[in-house]
């Protein structure tokens, strides 16, 4: 729960400071494109908004009592799962490639 609150605060910080950068650069013009310099920092505000919404959803789901991370405890990360799946296959293949006399 604490990590979700910290992530929410980070998203709010991105929105706040990104908005400040947008307002500071609104009157400048990018010479090559001829558009406002605020467009450079608009994705910062959008990303902060998405991060804040994501963390708000997790906070709300946790407040309702749903187990968010319990379902993930038994799941291995993708990279580890791929490596674990490939180990028996390779060892089986080595046995098949080994000459029968040995």
C-alpha cells in the first residue's frame, strides 16, 4: 500500500512539474517544426497522469480487499520461466545426441 502511495505522489509530481515546464515553454517556438515548445514536455504530463491513474486503481482495489499481489506470488518472471522451461529440453536433447555405446 505504501508503494502505491509513493507511486501516486511520483505521478502527481510529474504532472505538476511537467505542467510548469509546459507553461514556461508555451510561448517559445521550435525552429525546425514551427510548433510550440510546450509539446516537448506534454508527454511528461500525460505520463504522470497515467502513472497516477494506475496507482489510484491499485489503491482502490486494495481498499476493497482484493488480493492484488497474491496471484503473482506463484508466477515466475518471464525470463526465469523461459530458462526453466528450456533446461529439461536441452538436457534431454543432449542424451539423444550422445552415442548409444557410451
